[in-house]
């Protein structure tokens, strides 16, 4: 058996069978950031970017991204999410916006991919909304910070809670 769960004994890709697994409360937290020019960050903070409220629209995009993860990642199970929260912190010192997403469900499989997708989609939305003034923005540091629930137990990134 392959240590990679999405491959069978013959090395063929497959969707993992979670039918016999019990439903448990599962939570995943992911984070990342987008770095930009100071003038771009000032536009976001002022709320007067040409396309509108950048942070508000990015929050909705992140939530939508989490809900559609199974449509984007081929072997992900569609999940009944019970909660998705996407939060942003503007960091003027580092000229960036930090994003943290939390995804929750009660089910037989985890929500790590949903949290990670929420962060990526939210940050890509910021890029899309601001690219007219700053094409050099960089999305970086996207990673899982914490996972709770399921057979593999509790995971906390080392170092914790930074992006």
C-alpha cells in the first residue's frame, strides 16, 4: 500500500473511501499573505480601490472558494461545511495583507483543503482587484496552521500561527 492515500496498491489515482469512517467535528486553520507596494496597501486601507471594497470582496471569494474546493481539487470529497471564516490583517510595516481562514465540518474527512483553498482564493482576489496598480504583488507563506479532529489527531504548525 502506498503511503500516499490517493494512490491504490497499483499506483493508480483514486478517491479515498471514507464511507466507513465515523463523522467527527473537524476544524482546519490556514494562513498566507500578499505583499505589495505601499501605495497599493494604502488604496486597500482607504477602501477606495477602483473595483470597490477589496477586503470585503476577498472575504466572500475565500468563503466561496472553500465551498467549491471539491470542484477544483480532483480527488477532494465534497463536504457539508458548517462554518467558514476568512479574516484579514493589514500589516503596514511589511506592506502586506495577512489572511487566515478557518473551515469546519462534522464528517468523515478533514477540511484542510477547504481552509487552504479559502486563503488562496481570497489572496488571488486581492491580486485581481489591485493588479491594475501593482502587478508585482506576491502571494506567499500559504500553509496549514492547525488541524483538529479525525484519526490523525491534532496538528499545530511549527512555528505556530504565523504566515
